[in-house]
C-alpha cells in the first residue's frame, strides 16, 4: 500500500501552465482470422486512454509458471520506476490468480492458437527542457497537431520522427533533460503507459492543443506570449511504448541526448505500440518559470 501511495503523489505548481498533447496507439492483440463462422479475439484500437482506455488490452490468465518470473528492468528512477514496479506486481498477482483458477489451454478443441504477442514492451519517457526562446518548437508541435494522422501506426511513426527532429534542431537551447526506460510484460504495458500519461497530463492546467487517436482539438487562445527567454522554459515529454531493442544513450550530456533522440526517431512503425507527446506552456501569456519547472519536473538534470 505504501508503494501505491507514493506512486500517486504529485506536486503541481500553483500556477500550472496550459499545454498540448498528441498521440495514439494500440495494446490490443491482433484479430484472429475467421474460421467456421466463428470469430476469435482482438479488435482494433478504440481511441485509447484517449477517450475510453487503450482499447481494453489483452488480459492473460493461467499463463503458467514461466510467466511468474518475468524478465524486466528499468533505468532512471523516481515515479517512473515506481509505476513500472507497480504494474509488474499487478501482473504477477493476476498470473497467480489465473494459475489457481486454471485457464483453458490455447488451441483446445480444434480452435486456432492465439496470435503471437510480444513477451515484453519497452517503456520510454524522455523529457527535454528548453529555454523559452525556442518558440519554433512550439510552432512545430502545433503544426504536427494540425496535420498528423494519429489513428495509424505509420502516422504515429511520422509524428515521433518529426517531434525528435524538431528537438534536434534546437541543441543550443537545451538546458535540462531526463530519460528513463523500463521493460514490462505485455499484460502490464497498457496500465503502465496510462499511468505515466496521467501523471504527465496532471502537470497541465488544461490541454489547449490536442490530436489524440485521430481526434483533433485546438482552442483559439494559444501562442508563445512574452516570456523571459533566460529564466523561463518549455518542456517537451515523449512517452513511447515499443518492441524495439535498441538501447538508449541516456541524457546526462548534450551528446547523449542527441543520440537518444536519434534512436527514438528511428523507431520503426512495426515496433511502435503507443506514443504521446506532451508539452507546456501552450496558452498565450502562459510561462513555465524556473521554480515551476523544478517543482513539476524534479528529475530533470542540467546538461
């Protein structure tokens, strides 16, 4: 219970800025082919934690003893690590319950075997804090929100690539960064991703610009405002769930951050499961001061 309590604690700045959000994805198992008039499993993504939960997800049961000891790990620390451990603990409990109750063996009675699922899903959270003079990054993100196809994997892959490119073009304005990653069983992936997303979204006072799961929304009161370019900031958060095996370079230095952005941007559409891009500030006149940044993003490290 202590672990759960810690994972839900989040200190929000007194004057949280408004922000923007883009993304989409699917944690559902692939649909089974029809056979003999029966339909098995699956279904596609239905708008996700984006208006109805990431589509219900795959729920195992009776997975057997090998699944009770999943291979997983996480880098970084803080809330990200707690959420991953919490999700894995939940999967272990469900697996034990399923083993006790006894699950039906796949493929019994002539039914086709269930579609192959990834054993583990890699969760990545990358945050970059830039000086507020990097207003072109906000412009790029608004443009992507207006044009990106967030309802398809190819569209999400393009969004990830274009977002990482927008950040790579502003190396002189990078000030802070933090990257964390973890590998969780497939059954825990949806819940972990949703918790990470909710934690980051709770740092915004409102979402003025949004393009999630193919649904776009843009309010009129957006703009960069008159920020102090030396003591106010823009923070961009990328949440990525994928089956990619590439190891991130980290983010302790500018060169490590550059390599990490390049690795993330090269993720193939076939490997990408879900993506969210969250940024603040976005509202006209909104600012993210040095004090707000330290309060909302305590894990950011100075480059």
